[in-house]
C-alpha cells in the first residue's frame, strides 16, 4: 500500500501539523504504512477510516531512535529493539509491543530491517493497549521526582546509587523530546534515571505552573530553577517535599545532591565508633543510616551521670555519617549512647570513649 494524503485521512488535524522523524522532526503531507507521526488536532473527537487492514509491515530502521507504526494487530517487539516507548497523551511510557494506530519509538543498535506480521505465531489480533506501560523501575531509586504540568500530564524521574551499572539504565534512555510545547521532562543525556550528584532536569510544557513532588529513602539536597537570564528560586529535595515552578521561562532545574543520595544505602544502622579515641577536646562519632533519621547523643560518666548531650539533628541516609562531640570533659572513661529515629523505628547503640588531658 502506498502513501495516503494526510488531510483526507484525518480531517480533525490542524493544517501542517503532521511531523515525521528522520534524525530530526520535519513536516509531512502523506502517511506511509509502517511509520509513526506526531499530529496536532484542532479538537478531540473520532474519525472513521475506511480501507483494508494492513496485516504486515516492514520497517527499515537506522541506528538509534526510529518512530514507527505496526500492522492492524498487536505484535511483540523483537530482541533487536533495546528500548521502546509510546506517548500516552501525558508522557513517554515504556512498552514491549506495537499496537494498531499507535506511533512507537524504538531504539536499535545498528541499521536493520524488521518485519511485523499479524499472521506470525503468538501474535495477538485486535487493537488492544500496547504492551506493559508500567513505569516502575527495575532499579531501586534513592530519590524519585514526580513532575506534573497544569493539565495533569506527569513524568517520573529517578535518582539511583552510583554502583548501578550503565547497562541497567538502558530502559531509562528516552526518545527525542516531543515537538515544542508538548509536555516532557528528562535528565541530561535523555534519561529518566541519573546517578549524578549534580544534574540538570530539562522541562517542556505549554501549561505552567509545574508541580514537583519528592519521594525516596535518601531524598536530600536542593533544586535551583534555571532561566536564560540566570538562576531562579531554590527548593528543598527532602522526602515529602513539594513545590511549584510558576515561571514559564524556567526550562531547567539544577539538582545539587549530597553524596549520600548516590551512594549505596547500608542495610541497617551500625555504630562504627568514635575517632580519635582517646582524644583531647573533640572526637567524631561515625555510623551508618539506612534511611533519613533524627539523631541524638548523650554522654555519661562511669557513675551514670549525664555530662553532655547533642541536640536532635536531622541527617540523611548513607554510610559513614558523622557527628562531632566536643566539650570540657575531665580525663577519664565515658559511655555515650546514640539514638536514631527512622520513621516508626528507633535504634540505640552504646560506645566507650576515653578523654586524656
């Protein structure tokens, strides 16, 4: 089947809005079987398209991202495809199949030709939803950013620890950004996941304000609004925080994260002792926190009298967290008790330290 004139096929479409992709977006006037397109509609509605069902399409793909369409049935994507996405009207969602009448981004390592056939074994006929569009990560995120525009379109970004191998992030490599004004958020490098302490989030939408919600066991740090004229407001990235980006000129967020966010979390609380020990004047407690915690420390002499206390301090999760103790203590042996409140869990451990004069 040859190409079909676009206006006669989709009368609801805005004139000149049909865009194809061949390394970059470009205007099209005809629809070709097997290719995917972006199109802007003047209004919602439905169209009746008459013709014969296409049972087989052959797609010639270049290395990298290609925007394609399948036949008149749902077919599985082969192993040649390293990543695939559909735009569900709000954001890019991963998929493992081609569905009828749905443009799909597929990524391949090198030039190849793929054939999709409704009559092949194990294919599912009928226009069902495409594949598994779950956005749940296969990696464990340290911090999660839920970013939504004023229309309700939402994308989820993940920060994970640095020990994650690059290959594990392949499912998080995103297709090219949608055409201008279509909602999209992503990290630098066109990814939904990052392992960097300093990172940029690129924002695109025609419907501000954007709302941002922060979750995650290691969530910490700050986000700074970026505009062409310089930096804007600064926002906290602690778990449970939320904030709004009101200025449409803000097209980037610059994330500045503590090292603990991109370090692998310890499995449990552990007191590593105090260093130096013995000490004069001051010493530093070292301990591991599996999640963000409120930490207090009390110091006792051997008679059981409390001689020093460190006020409650909020600390992020991570290995090798520290608290400094200093004070005018007489020479001798002391016991200290550290308490960490982590959500509903409270843990306490005791250590011994020696002061010399």
